[in-house]
C-alpha cells in the first residue's frame, strides 16, 4: 500500500457535555495539527498516489472552514461533543466528498482509503480511517 500525507492545523473553540469531560465542559480552545493520509495499492500512471498540491489545498480549505470558530455555534454540530476523534472523522468524510466530486484530480479516483490524524498535543492524538 502506498500513501501520501499532507499537514495543516486547526484552531477551534468548543465545550463538551458530560461529567467524563471534567473541566472541558466549559468553553475552551483547541489547536490541532492535522495529518491527512491518502492511500492506494498501486501508483497511478505518473507514479503518484495523489497530487500533493491538490491534497494540501483540499485539507487547507476544509480545516479553514472550521478554524477560528466556536463549534458549539455550528448547526451541523448541535448537541454533539466535537471531540478530537469526531473531528478527525468530519475532516476525512469531507475529503471523501471532494475526492468523489473530482476536486482532487483524475488520479485521486484510484485512492482506496483516507486516514486523518489530529494531534491534540505532543503526547495525545486521535485517528480516523475510512475506505473510499
């Protein structure tokens, strides 16, 4: 399996519901390092997994649409704990839509999977992997 990873960052505010979250039940900020990994079993005709420039642009647009916002105010996330794990899935699913829509180029049609890793700190992160 071949893979290419591109990186960006995400800065949000949010709060969580439930005693398990302790002080994170209060409004707080989070800055994530975002790694998006694109996978395919064979390289395309140009020996690429994906056009890195198009991949980086797509990730930048998706995280840019979430950044510098209070996710508690987003109707798409109403009543949802926007945990690190949850946000990794949101980003991966939004990337999948762009791939299926052709926004990442013709070569992206050969992709078989996406993984998104959100680094919450240097000691903790969460991953979400999905098939295409």
